[in-house]
């Protein structure tokens, strides 16, 4: 997974994804992209799917994963970001 600032495209976070559930592992899916906004209090709304993986279950899993398990907003300063998730 790679997180870039929208302004300038600077990579601000990279993370390897391990231990993914079967719903993700058993499908052949394309890289997907989310847009997120972070303010000092946390994430502004839910991650917005900008480019889907082609598998609805995978898209839904990662939208939830970024917020609940990975806690993306706690790892980033306020700003607008592009999150790309691939294999």
C-alpha cells in the first residue's frame, strides 16, 4: 500500500499488507485507489473509492480496513491523500 499527498504526489507512507482474509486472497483483483481527507480530529468521512479493484468485496474490505484496522488517519498529518492498494 502506498499513500501520497494529492498536492505534489510525495509518498508519505508505504506499508506491506500481510495476513489478508480469504475474501481478499481468493480473488484476482486489480490495484485500487482511494481518496482520503484527514483533519486534526481524524478522517473526514469514509475513504472515497477512486478506482475499484473489479471485485466489490475487495473494495469494501479495504475501505473498512483503512479506517478500522490500519487506522490510517492516526498515521497521517492533516491533508488530502491518494491511497493505492495492490498486491
